[in-house]
C-alpha cells in the first residue's frame, strides 16, 4: 500500500482514492459517492483527493459488505 506524507499534516498516513477503492472493494466512482454522503472525509491537495488511512480502515470495519444482501430463509407459519 502506498501512503504519502504531507507537510503540515504529519501523524497521518494519506492514501488516494484508488487505494480507498481497493481497500473497500468498490469503484472510484463509489468512493466519490461515499465522500458526497459524508461517510468519509477527503482532503484536496491540488486536484487530488487524499484520505486518512486510519479513518478509511475504521469505515471499512463498520460498513456492510458490497453487493446485494443474502436472501433470508422463508418464515415458517
């Protein structure tokens, strides 16, 4: 995993949206939707959005897996 150190923002490992998409198992377009819905914070550095690795890992732990939910068994009457 490639992390970036940013001057003035030490103490954090920063990753780009491609890495976020890989960690979460979603597309980069979906990463943008997650940011738009304010589930993750993106920080703009020029034209690039970067994300705090620890925040992305916390989000990954609490989110439901991508895809359709499994079918529930039929209720017995």
